[in-house]
C-alpha cells in the first residue's frame, strides 16, 4: 500500500547536533535535567526516547519534540525536513 504524508503545520522545534564529545554533548544544560542518557567510551551517546534508548552518533541531531520528548535524527533526514530560522 502507498501512503501520502499529510501536510504538516510548521512548528518550531529545538534541535542540536551532537558534537561527539560526551563531556560536552552540545545541547542546553536544562535538557540534561529532563532526559536520561549515558555515554559509551567511544563517544556514542544513548538517549532515552519514547522507544527506549536510542544510539546517537557524532553529527546526529537531538530534537526536542513538541511534547517535550527527545528524538534522534540522522543529519541527512534532518536537513531535508528542517531549516534553520535563527
């Protein structure tokens, strides 16, 4: 079966690209209070999302959803569906 995406009403989201440095992940400190995460020795970050822990690699985007949840998005997909406004 084929599906067509419904038009999406533009919403403003917060998102940050993961730097690959576990000691300085690249997002606001207040995010650290609202999500669970842990680092591996290789600089891979695991973030608790609604689907469980998701791996986040250097360059991936960590997106704070409209309900306050966190999503990990690959850079190619993120750049295709989002544009920087500030």
